[in-house]
């Protein structure tokens, strides 16, 4: 393995830069040439490729976003697109490709390795924590703290007005952001795709809380369930308590990564390079039981994420 | 003046607690009894009134929201309501009333003083900075920094995706939050109620920026103009560049107040008590040319806020 | 088990309040009376004990410090002291005691259980992460992010002046704060009690970095090695590059706990109560391989913390 | 005026980058060539000069420190040094020089203009707020908020341990950082060079506070008085209350500038260029009574800063 490439793909996540830095510096430490590919698979198809050195990744470990940029590519989803990508990689002498992104990005890597002679390794970079094979994805911890910061601010105003606050956070299929921030933020109610919820029960909780003297109620709602504005109106109708919805949106993707995400990204980035050096391919790296692991990419994509029932139940007991 | 009351009314703002603290401690320092009135004019009508001492306001200078809570009151908007409020004040021996809030709250104080024998002083507590007689209102500076923090996070993800970001911030009649954060955040475009804007010109700016190599475009939009989502769609249509809207919402009202807001609130709170001691009534306190001032409440409400053309023009020159 | 007590002891740590909240609400959920003991073992001896209900722990999950206060007690270190403590517990009907603190606090619990008929469970609350039986202690993650925030600010000024910055962080026997923030902060050098370091080598790294164009150098130094000021002078002498030392001090103990610490504290607090309910005693709870565990207290205190050689080596490769 | 230069000198301050950006973009907007001079007067002597365009200052408004770097220069303090600097300026065609810094930097500009045919304008960039002619210097507001953030963290741990906290902040001759943060942070005592303080009185305040039930005491101490560690020991001796000193150090110079500092810097940077265009020289820009002003540099340097007795007295009344 003389030359490897690295790209970021799909939605960006805080800590992607720390992962890029780890890939580049570990690669160079092992005598490998590292090529940065800009704008994901799209940039790969366009040949937006340049050699990176130690200085290319100076002063980025603390930066949100990705210096390699990211983009979606419809062309790469076709066999013809991937054939072209393979040719570009060959022209640049890139034997191994490290892809930082979520499951869509991993599927791309999987197909590229299946169809052509390219070694690929995936690093899980997404705030959603929706990959079953790893306990945590890069960016998740930062997103949690960003949401908690927003909740803190909403609590001020919600308490002053004695309102109910509904906070809709990211997570289409996976409610982990809502669940973890609901537990950590002391939310009265958490609504996630993995669990049924009962609107009457929700309203009863709010009314009972008011009777007991609660001055604000916080509801965490995952994007995958959605409908924050409508829910606010219905709650206000039923309970008679002012209710406001806040959809946090893209601020959840930004911000300087936390210690946790920077360290996770550094470890996974380094491990991805090691795997390529060991001649491995079609693996994704992750963290399981506090240890760095690697898993076959197809196996990883087929795993079904278990829902965190323990945390959900704990949140219910503690919020009451 | 033996006994005074203090209440917060309307939307809450960071720094209201610092103002309450200043009122209470200055009052006690001058040998006056200070009564806290909860939930604005509504609580006044309900007799939610309690004596405050130095300890009642311990450890609140750094807290967002208002420990006195706030609420709207339709009853107080009627003469009968105000008559009732006057009676409650008399029963509690409250001779002077300090009202912390925006123009709606000031109008209430004005009428109460006009119709009954109650001395009133207003303190400007609102994040909107929409009161013409004062350079700054309490909470404005904190809101600016909250918005800048959100912009910083959006910049990360917006840059990674090379998108246009539209950020809609609070301010119905007054675009100051959008204007000041647009200037301070390096926005490419600022859209406020005080100034016409031209959609074609906006799109041209974005396209020209792209040609010059700009990797993200930030548009600050005041609530008073509104329509962030629609605007995003139209910009994407015209420019072909991905555009995302974020409506920041109520997080703008929360957060620990900045140094500026805490000091402003402390100065204005203390001055409000002094005015009552001097026998003044129907005055509002503020800051003009870096000096604490007080103005007749009717005069203050009739002033028309001038638009900050200098800052708007400066923002345009610097953003280009 | 009808009545349990909870106290915080030793140095405070962010997340202690989240742990108290979890103990109280889990206890009440299980039909147990929960008594709060103020000021650690000292308050126990003084009978500073009061019943806690759900509302006692409202709105504290996001607060740093400990609402139960903490203090050191010399008296409790004597058998007579512990005898007295036992009597106080009996008088208040407290059958099980949950102690939130570090190894000194755990030793107190251990002795109390050995000598008298009191069931004890320990929860690891300390920013130092110096307990071998658990992967993480409550407060550690928050301290890491506090240090990273300080490093970010120092980087600004250090880069502007092209200086070397030495940052001394907490950790007497255990260098984990220095190690983790060194890795996450991109430090050029990390000096911890667990590893030898070579001053000449350090200076050579700095000089080589300058030659390669590095504009700032960051050295993370654990309190257990210490001597930041002297080291700064010596480095300046040898390298000719301006060097400044910053001893971060007690700000590392404060701040709103991170998501990680709040969730860890919630899980461990709930588990501690369960253990008492199960009739267990002399156990400490922790997290190992991402799972909540409990360990015999004596065993836990005798374990020797392994040094994190992997992370240290990784930091060296990535910082170069 | 066809070509101007800009440099930053002395200690760095948050907002310097915003000022540089305003100088560059305003200059270009007026058809002027703007040269960036690196490392202050030192870099000027070395000819470290390069042309800046709009893109040179992209994405810096939110960054702490100074992209132009800063350094001290002994050589420039001599007439020979300034003669050399003049020659370098001539070679590069620089007719007007904008100097961003404190009084030392202004003195350099003053002498350069006195001795040679160079037009100079000063912009006040220093966190100390120690320039008499302007109400605020660039960086002061950010430093205040950085200190308040540290105070918040110390309050957590100080309250938990019921300690006295002494916080030593920057400010050699001018106690404004200590005064403003003392007022805004609710400090029990503020010690600044401008005012005598009485140690016995300080201890009495602490003891009385304890009797009244205060759980923590915060003392703000300006660097110009200094001696935090010794003071802590003496207070502990006299009052019997644990006392801890924290010297905040260089983190006060860093961090992303606040809205206030970015706007101030933008306005002053633009005005400095306008003055050069108007043919002015030996002026310093500032803000007085909320208006941008400019003052003769010699006059400015000779003004004596008045002490803020109002704020000091207010802090005393409110802290009690």
C-alpha cells in the first residue's frame, strides 16, 4: 500500500476533521502517501484530488465541518459512475480509499470494492448515531452537547413563561439524539421512532406536573416522528398551557467537536490506516465496549440497531 | 416612598434578573421595602406579591429568564382591570411600581399612572432593541451573542456543503438583531423591515460570490420580513446553489446574560429606584451616548426609532 | 431497606448533582425514603440531614457543583468519629448510605461498613479519572471539555505571538486529564506522571517544529509532575522561543456537566440504589466496556490504574 | 493615498482580526492598495509585507488573535530603527500606516509620524481598556465575558466547598476588567489599582457574609494590585474560611470576539481608512458616547483615564 485516499461524504459531522488529521498523519508516519479527495464521491469523479502533508491538517482538530467538503453524487450510484471513479483512483495511484460518512457513504464504498479492485475502509462520521455496529459515531457527542446548550436557553424562557417547550432534534430513523438529550436534559417526555407514544398520556403528564408545581415542561421529539408545530397546538388545546415548538435544525451539525469526538475520531482514523496497511478491505471501524473494532462492511450495514430501552426507561423514572 | 413593587412583563430577556437584583438591593440600601410581584400585571391583579430581601436576589445575576416570571394580561388592558390593580397596590402599601419590559409593558405603566395615583418607572427589558429613546435595551447584547454562536455552528456545515444559509432571527418591527449580527457575523446579505431589498440583487450577489470562490453565503433575515423557507426555495431555484433556512426561535431569549447586559441592567435598576426616591413618576430609564438617562414615558413611546443606516452600509462594504 | 442517605465528599465534580437526582428519584420510585446529608462526612457527624423529595432535585441536572455541598472531615478518619457517624445514621433510621466521591471518600465508606452495620455503595465522582475499576469517573468528561475550551483561547494568543504554551491541568497521581486533552487539543507534548519525559527531547521537538513552520507549540502538563513556571523559563532559555505557563486551577472543577457526565451520573446513581435494594453493600459502581458494573470496594481501591499507553503513543504520532 | 499598510502590535486582543478585515475591505472599496505587515514593527523592519485582497480576510471576523501576528521590537524604539522602518515603507510605497494596538504601539506611530513623512492612524486593540480617550478598546468586552465564564465555573466549586475565591484578572494600571467583571459577576469585593482597599474591612465583609448565610465569597483582584496567593493565605488565617486563588492568565486574551467587539472593530477599522483618505495623520480612533471619534495621538496619550467611581460604588451597594 503506497498511496491511499480519504474523503468525507453525506452530511457533515463535528470530528470529521479530527479523523482526516488522524488518517493523514498516521499514513505519513507509516510511509504512505495520502491524497485528499474533495467533495465526496462527486469530487472523486471530477478528479478533485491533491496530496496532503502534515501541515495540510494543522490546526483543524478543533474545527467543525470538514476541510475536504462534502457533497452528494447521483452519478456514483450507478455502475458507470463507479467505473469512472475506479479509473480516476487508478490514474492517481490510489490503492486504498478511506470513506468518512454514514451508511449511504458506506454502501458506496462497499459497491466500489465489490465491483472493482479497490480496498475500502469506512469511518462512521454522522451525528445521528444510527449505525448498529458501533456504540458511537463521530459527531454524536458534540451534537448532544449542542442540543443541551439550546435546551438550557429554552429552559430560561420556558420557565419564565411557565410554558411547555417541544424541541425537535435530528434523527430520522434513529432517536438517539432525542433520547440521550432527553435523559441528560431532564425532559419530561421523549418521543422517538423506536417507541410508541401516547398523546393522552403525554398531556396527562403535563397536567399532573403542573398540579405538582412544575413550572416548565420539556418534550424532546425526534425528527423521525416530527410534527412539532402541530403537536404544540394540540397540547395547548388539551392542557390549556402555552406550548412552543423549536426545530433546532442545522446548528446541530456544527460546532467545535467535543473531547470525546476528537479522541474517537483520532483513534478510528489511525485504525483505518492500519487496516489498509494490513491489507484489509471492506471493513468499517467503530467503538464497541470502549474498544476500537472493525467489522465487515456488509455485515455492518445489515445489522439492526437495537433500541436503548434501558435509557428510555431510566429517563422516565428520573423525569417524573 | 416607603414601599415599592417590581414586576417583569411581556417577553422575557436575559438580564431581567440582574435588573430585579439591582432594584431590590438599591431599594433596601435606601431603607425602602421592596415587594416582588409575580407574573407581570396578571400576578398584580391576583395579588401574587411578596416581600423581597437581599437574599431573595442572591445568585441570580448570571441567570437568564426572570425569577418573577412573566405573563400577559388582557384584564389589565381594561380600565376596570387597572382600577383593580390600583386597589391591590394600595392594599399592599405599594406607592411606586417599577416595570421591566417592552413598549406594551410601558403602556400599561403609563395608563396606570395617568388614571390612578401610582408612581411608575419603566426599565427596558427586551431582546429586540426596539425602543427609540434608549441606545440599548437589556437582553439585546446577549441575544446578539447567542445568534453569533448559532451562526458559527451553521458556518461549519454550510461551508462543508458549500450552501447558502438563511438565518431568521427575532425582531418584528425592528431589524436590529439581524443588522448587528449580520455585521458581526460577516453576513453577505441582511434583510430587515427598515430597508427595501431586491431579490434579484440578492441572487446576483450570491452568484458573483460563488464565481469569486466564496464557499458559503450567509443571509440574515429579520422576523418582521420573514418567509425564510420560501426564500430558500426561490434562491435555490434561481442560483442553483443548495440553500437552507434556519429559524432560530426562542433560544434567542435565553442564556446567561453577557457582561454588557448585566452591567446595563444593574445601572438601570439602581437608577429606577433613585427616580422613585426623588419623587419622579412616568419616566423610563435608558442609556444614551453611554450615559444613564430618563425620559417621560409618553414621550418615549412616541419616539420613532431611527434606522441604523451607517451600520447597514458598513455591513455591505465589509461583506462584499 | 426503608431509608437511605446520600452525601458528596471530597473535591466536587460536575455531574454530582445529576447523580444525587438519580439517587433521590430512583429511591422514591422504589418506595424508599431518601435523606440528603450535607457537607459530606462532616455534616453526617453534625446531623445535617434532611428528607429529600422529587422537587428537591428539580432543575439541578444541568448545574455544576453539588447541592449537598462537600467538606473534608478529620474526625471521620478516626474510629470514634465513625462510631459517632454510625449513631447518627441509626437515629435517622438510615440503613444504606450512598457516597459520591473519590478514593478517599470510598475508604471512609469501606471502614464504616467494616466496623459497623451500615450498608454502603460508592459512586465515582471526581474529575481526575483516577479510579482503576471504572473506565470513567463522573466529571472527567466535563473537565476535558473545559480544558479544551481554555486551550482554544490560549491557541489564539499563543499563535499570534508565536509562543510556546504550557498548560498545567489537574491530576496528581493520574495524568488522564493531561493525556486526553493533549490528544484532543493537538498538543505537541504531553507530560504525565505515568511516563518519563526527556527535557532535551522536548526542546528538540519545539525547535524542529519551528523550523518546519509551526507557529505555536502546546505542552500539556499534569499537576502530578508540576513546575509549569520553571519549565517555561528553561524552555525559553534553551529554545529562544517565548514560553508562557498557565495553571488552569479550579475552573476545571466547575461548569455545567456534559451530556456524557449527566448520563453516566444518572445511570450510576440509579444503579447504586438498586444495589442497596438488592441488599448489597461495600460495592462501588462504575462503567466498564460501556456497561454499568459494580465491584467490591476493597478490590476497587486495590486495583492499580493502567496507563493509557495506546493513547499516549497515538498522541505522539498525530501531533508530530 | 494609493497604498496603505496595517499592522498589529503589542499584546493581541480578540477583535483585531475584525479590525484588519475592516481596514482591508474598506481600503479596497476606496480603490486603495492595502499591504499587511506581519509581526508588528518588527516585521515592518524585516520587510514582512504582502498585499492583501478581499479573500485574505475571509472567515476571520470570528477568530481570536491576529492573522498578522504580533511581536515586540526593541529596534523600533530607537531613531535608527524608525529610520529603517521609514525606508522600508517607502520601498513598498506605503504612504499611510494603520497601527492596531495599545499605548506602546501608539507611541511608536506617533514618533514615526513626528520624525518622518509617514501618515499614521491608531486603532485601540487591547483587552485592558486602559486608553483614556475612548470609552472602550477592542477586546475588552470579550475579555469581560471570558472572565465571567470562568467566574461561573469557580462559583460552582466555591459554593460546594463554601470557600472564598480570589480571581486575579489582567490590568496592570487599569482595573477595568476587575471592576466590570466584579460588578457583573456579583463579586463581594473588588480590588483595583485606582482605589484604596482595606484588608480588615475585606475580612469583616467575608465574616459578616458568612453569618448572614452567604455560601461563597468572590473577590475580583486586578493584576496591578496582585498578590492573589498571599492574600488567600492571609484571608484564610483571619477568617478561618478556606480561600483559594485563581490567576486567570492568558486565556483572557483569547476566544472568539463578542458581537460588541466585532462591531466596534469594524467601525473603527473603516474609520481609520477614511481618515487616511481625508489626509489626516497622527490620529487615533475610538468610541465616545456611542459615537466614533478621532483624537490627536499625542493628546490621547496624555489623557489620564478617570476612574469609574460610579460603577465601583454601584458594585458595593449591589454586592452587599
